[in-house]
C-alpha cells in the first residue's frame, strides 16, 4: 500500500483509528464522536489534505476487498506494524470491532537478521483489546537482541579489517580480485589487471589502503599536456592519452578498490571523490555511398587476385612435380578476409565475438547468429538476424576447404571455428589488420578503423528505421545511453530546417562561382 501512516502504538490511539475508519465507511449513518474528532485532528495537523483524501480512499479500497490488509506503522519502533484484516472485523455504527471479540489484528516486526543479513518479517502476536503495550515490549526486546548480534559481528569484522589491511595491491589483484572477476567475465579480467599493473606499477607492493584519491590525482597530473591558449580555444584534449583510456583506467582501479572494501581488506576509500572524465564519443564514422562502392571494389579485386595467384601457384608446382595447395574452385572466397568484412559490416557483431565464434553459433535454417554470453564483451547473450547478404556469405564461406581441415581437430563440424587460422586450422583467427590496412589504402578511404564497420551498421539501421531501441538490441548494448550516440541520425527535422534556407534565398544572394 502507498499509505505510510505512523502513530504511537497505544490502546487509545488504535481505538481512535478504528472509530475514525468506521465513521468514514458509514458516511451517511454514523455521527462523529470524540474519538473520531481526536484522530481527525491528528491527521489534519500532520498531513496535507490531498494525503488525507488518499488515506480515505485506501480505507474504502481495503474494506471493499481490493487490498489484503490495512497497515498502521509504529512511530516509536521502526519496522513494527499492525495489519488489519477485513475478514477479522465487523463494521458497526461507532467502530470496527473484532468478529470473535478478541483478535482485532496481527502485529508484525520487520528487521534485518544479524547473521544472514536478510530482511525478516516476524509475527509478534495477535492484537486484542488491551495487549498492545506487551506486544511493543516483546518487539523491542527482539530487535534489541538482533542489534546486539549486529554489533558483535561489526566488532569482529573491524578486527579482521585491521588485521588484513597490510595486503598489497599485487597480492589482492592476483588473489581475491582474480578469483571473483573471472567468474563474472573471464574474457576481460586479465586485461583489467594489466591496466592497473601498467599504470600504477610503483604501488603494486604497497598496501591496498595506500591507494587513495590523491594517488590517482598524481597519476592524472602525469598525463596532462601543457596547452597554449590557441590549443585550449580549439578544444584540444588536456590529456596525453585518450580520455576514454583515462576513464577506463580510473574506473577499473575504483572497482578494484571497492571490491577490496567489500571483501574486508580496507575499511573505506575516497576514490569516488575523483573528478569525472568527459569522453566525447558522439562523432560516428560510417561509410558514404561512394566509399562503400570503392571498398567493395577493392575487396573484389583482392579476392580475384588471390584466386588467380592460387591458380598460378598450382600450375607452377604441377610443372615441377611439387606438392601443390588445394584448389579453391568450390568456393568463391579465396580466404577469410572477404567473408569476415562482409559479415562484420552486415551484422555489427563485435570482431572479438566473430573471431571466437563456431559454426554451432550460426543457424542457417532460421537465419540468425547466436552470440554466446561467454563471448560477449559485456557478458550478454543475444540473437542477431541475418540479412540476405550475410546469409549468402556464410553459405558460400562454409564451402571453403579450410573448414574441412579445421573439422579434423573437433568431434563434430559444428564445434569447428567459424574463422579458422589459415596457418593452423585447429586455432581461431585473431586479426585481419594487415589486409584491412591494404584495402583501405586501395579504396582511398581515410580515418576508418575496422571497428567503424560496427558504427556503419548501426548508423544505417538507425537512418533506415529511426528505432533507437532496435539498434540497441542489435548492438547488444546493456544500456540505452550507449546507443544514444546514434540518435542524431534519425532527426531529419534539422536537415529539413536548414535546407529551407535554399528555397527562401534571393536570386542574386550567392557567390559568383554558384551563379
């Protein structure tokens, strides 16, 4: 119930409430008495009119059976309450009286257990005509005993904190931190440890309690650049490293120290007083129409060249009676580069997930790609539908001879890698950095990383659908805030507003080169 009425628990106050409730329910037949007027005066002096009206509505809803019980809370003892059940009371002209003449309600105490830290709701007893003082006393003793247990536990914990405060940062990272975080996300735990070790090397053998906000501020000052007025006016970064790198380092260390506090290694820390690092990630790079054509032209020319190169190699070795490589006539793809780029561009799945996926993650019959929780960067599973180009690419890529070699190292073909290493098919592919760099140079595309293909996918889905929540699901984002960087792409009203200036411009109001 939304009503949180707190009163002093006494026989007199409860009797006044029952009379007040009965008068409210008997609006036409009941006459106000002294008990009603006393409780009404208390309400009017303590609560606004809107709250009192809502209180009346809750009483009527309870009596009509819309709610299971009506609650009165004790003002003196937190967690102590009385539950009035409709089935146990009868309505008279003057009051609400118990049906059996003895049991009017039930008294409960809600408290946190000292040993288990769980919230418990315990029945103290049944409320009769004159036993409320005994029930309040019993509840007070119960809660006092529990508080005594809490104090003893806190005392023991404090002793343990003092004893373990000499644990070094290095020891904690490779003990408690590693043991806990590797179950949350085994993919990232070691990289996070390396981030802390690399940036706070001189504090690794110091106690965890020595890692304070001032230590981090000193490290931040070492990353600052000295900027001129012109550089400041141009909005250049204050930092010698990327702000995102700075933010990631601080957040990783803060999470580590917070875990140390939760594990009882330290009492408190002040890393939450550090300033927030602003990261500008709103600039989204995606391929223009002409860039996309040039990229596919470069991809196709590279693929054709690799096929021709393989044919020449086979002919050369046949003439000399040498061992020749496998013929690639069964598959249109010469190697992994073309299918990987197409699949990445058409699904937006993170490269690390694609590299480590297996054929069992692909459902060609129902046309979707399964992202396993253990592979995702954020530890979130998902299903990504395959469009026609992505589907056709996977069907063709499956014909390549490298998958037959890879399947020999696994029990079933479904367990084999989606992108095996060309040099060792028993292992997965880890990078396409070199061929990607050459393709960009061939296509004359500048300032475009491999990861920007994910932004290209998201941007074009956003422009086509205008559905930011759909884009968030396809990108497997945990929070919609992460996806809002693409929100400006669906706002066409800004473009329309600016283009209206062209239609309203005077005929001669333009430079000579446009006349």
